[in-house]
C-alpha cells in the first residue's frame, strides 16, 4: 500500500507536519520524521536505537542538512523549525512525497530535480540514504553537501550545547567515525565512494518540536554538527550514505538493493488491506541477539509491556500466520512470571513492574487463542503453558499478591484507593483519574474465563483439582447480581465496591460477552452490545466513557495532566474493536447485516486514518468527540492487532459482505 502526497499537500505545512513516516528494523530501533523531513517530536530521528544496558532508546542522528552546490550557488533540501521560522527552506521545493515500500521525497528547484530515499536495514542499526540528482539543460558541476546533526540522548529528553561533547572524528571506510560521549555507541558515517569530509564542529541552536510544545514538554534543543561531507555528483547519478553504530564493510549499492528487494518481496505477498496490516503487525515483534521474542507496545515511546503484549499477541501472530513467533513470545513471558503474576512493564535491567491485576488473565486468553488457531499445539500447551495457568489460578484464589484476592462471592477484588491495577491506569499527581479498585467488570469477566478454561483443561488432562463447575455457577450468579443494571435498556456496571456500583457506561462491560467463556448469561448479552453501540462506538474505536456522563472529556490535548485526565474519560481506543466484533457476532441474528453495519461504521479508520498521523498504521487513541483527531503513539501494537482481528473475524463470519466492502475501499481512500 503506497501513499502519495502531491505538491499541494506537501505545501500545506500545517497538515503535512501531522503526517509521519516510520521505519523499523525488527529490534525495536527506528527511523521517523514527517513527510517534510522537519522533526516535530523529540522522538523523531533518522537513527533511534537501543543501547545495551540503558533503558529506552537513543536518538543518535536527529536529521541531516542536505544541499546541492554549483555555479557559486547553494540550494538546501532540508528544513527545521527554529523560533518563528522554518530554516532552511527545503520544504518549499518538495514536489511529491511517496510513502510506500520505503519513504521517497522528490524535490524540484527550476531545472534541478533531487530525490532522497531512506531505508533501515533489517536487524542492523544501519540507515541508508540514497540521493539522486537530475538536471535539465546545461549545468555547472554539482556537489552534494551533507551535514549530519546529532542529538546523542535518550529519546525522552532533549540535549543542549555543552563542553562535554568529544568533537574528534576518526577515519572509517569512505567516511568517519565519531563518539561524542563515551557512554553511548560510536556513529559511523560512510559514503558509497570516497568523499571529502570537512571537520567543522558546531552547534545548531534552538531547534523546536511543535508537537512537544503542544504536549507541554520541553520542546527546544541544540544539535551538534561534527562537520560536512562533500560528494561530487553528476546528472542522473546517485549517492548512497550509511549511518550506523557499526562500520559497514560491504558495498552500499548491494546493501541498498538487498534491503529494497526484501521490502518489495514483502509487499508483493499481498496488496489488500488485510495483507497490509499483517505487514504492519510485524513492526511490533522484536527480538534480541539471543533470539528472545517480545512485543513492543508502540512507537515512538512505549517499550515492552506485559498486558499490551498479551492483548496484541493473537492479532500480531496467531491471526497473521506467525504461530512460532507467538509461541516464543508466550514462552518468554512465561519465564518472567513470578508466582502467577505477569509483569506489567519489562525493564531492561530485570527490575520489572508488577502493577497489573489483569496481565496474568490476558496470558490465559492468549493461550486460548493459540489453541484455537493451532489445536496441534495442545502438547506444547500441556507441557509449557498449563503449569503457568495453574500457577495463576492458585495464586489468585489464595490471594498471594497484595490487593489481588477473591471475596466471599469468589469474585476478584483488586487494588485500593491509591492504586490502578487495570488497563485504565492513568494518574494525575499520584492519584487515579478513574478509580477502579474493588471488583472491576472486565477483571471478573477475565477471571471467570480463566477459571472456565482451567476447568476445561482440568477435565481434559484429568486433573480434578482444577475442575470447578459449582464455582463457575456461583460466580455467574453473583456477577449478575452485582453488576447488572436494569435501566437505560440494561447494561453492566463498571465497578462493584463495598456494596455499591459505579454505573458509568464504559467499554469494559463488552468483555463479559466477548471472551471465549462469557460470564454473562446469553439472554442479557445483546443488551450490553446495544448499550456499547449506542453510547461508545465511533468510526475509530470505542469511547472509554459515555458522552452523556458528567465526567466525559471529548478531546485529548494540552499538557500531560490535562491529557492524562482525559485518557480514559471518553478518549477512543481502537483496540477495543476486536472484542466488540466478537461480542457483536455472538449476539447477532443476521450476521451479514451485523458485519456490514460494523464495517461501514469503521470505514474511516481504514481509509482516512491510514493517510494521517502514522502513515499506513493505526494510532493509539482518538478524541472522543468528532472529528475524532488521532493522538498518542502513532503506531500502537494492540490497535493494529485488534483491528486486524476485526477484519479476520468479519471475513470469516460473512465473507461475501466483507469482500464487497473491501472492494469499495479503493474508491474511498486516496492511494495508489
């Protein structure tokens, strides 16, 4: 799937700066900016990499300043934002931007045409930039000038001019090596052929990032320029540059052809929406040098999270034909489990965060999905995952973990007034925005599902200690008694606590219908789906709170405190669509009509949205109120995973309806 932006779209700076591209390499490293090449986030950078032993990722190469010199004149083809001005003015010459197999930027200045292309090598911290120049008519000799601008800092921060930077450069093959700070890796900058490097260490001051300013974060930094490369370039000739943490010994042209060929082959595997999202899903599956697989929750700023990984896993792997990788992620997560508890956040130093009550229950669900897609994996389940499921069930029933225990109704009670152990975990000034301690509805839906699956496996493997039909009946009865609210057409409360219910209309009730073993009786399930449809369903996902609620926040904007206050108070989350689809299909009488209605509703998510924010991928969140502007991470694992599951579930349930809808998409989204 290729997205092309013409000159008019590129010259609409306000909108163009909101369109961001992303390249990844399968290790968690990335390259990203806007279609103008002007960074708007501190997280943007041409080379952003993991550093062994250091948390987060590091922006090494922020951007490059590129120009063509000839006949006594110099023309710049790059741009930055400084106070009150964009400089240089390279964005004014941008004639077309193509976001396809890899980013391509086409510039034109009179009779001078320049194309810049960027790829990130698979499994390597090496970026390749190819620049091609074409000139019409008679022209003087031309020289390509490349000035790398370095940040060398954690991607959560900014850097400023200092006296600690080491300005020395050392020779490398067709280029130089520099190591500005001893605790970060060296950076190699190499040309396709021998070129001249002019050392000229200096700082570019007050580079501004517009999105960070909007988000209330520090938004200005200084970038270090070690010097300038000069490379004579003739009409029709290309110049390839490599920038990375290793010295490249191979031929850069061959590396370019190998990587772009690999990308073309991937795209050739399928050009429809489903195939595109399958490829997008691969961005989030990362492996380390030891071959251990995990799920990166989102780009740019998220790392690996237990809950996110397990919710995303079926869509990223089992649904996408990556069964072996999905199993390896589950095996990796199994190794980190402690007494039935899955970490919520994975730290590089092993000091994981254990502040989640539902991650372990999502582990059970992920194993269920593995078995549903590959029944032949039952022996693997019995040997490796069944012991972990038993560990979870025993730990939760015995209340081994603080603030996670079963009450007198055998429902799961989690947290206290100062904690947030569910997925709605935003806090402001150390206090929960949406206090959900007590018995949250989705936690108990997941708890029932885990117990029911344990009952099934206990019978299958002849382990009667885990067979609990009487307990399951009791939980279903008490769940209905506590959570069912017989008004507004009937729906489920969000939390039961100390004999009181929180009657806020939230999407968490959908899990009582969508999970493989639904805790809610069949006759009540349609009312829940209808409530969610009427109050929460939007073209981009489910709202986290009904607009009729006094606490509803329709926009996600402003400084972090204001955004956190809106995070689960109406903000739309696409990942919830996967479970909404499962619930809808469970209660629908006319399956084709239900599928057709849902697909018509979410069409903008798969047309309009793929051309905004993170191009070709799906954002973390959207505003609750129209026009539902995208926000948060530009590429979120569970957004892509669960939207892919929506498509797969719809196609399987109503293939003719789905195919008809998919065939109409080319007429509603502007793409080539």
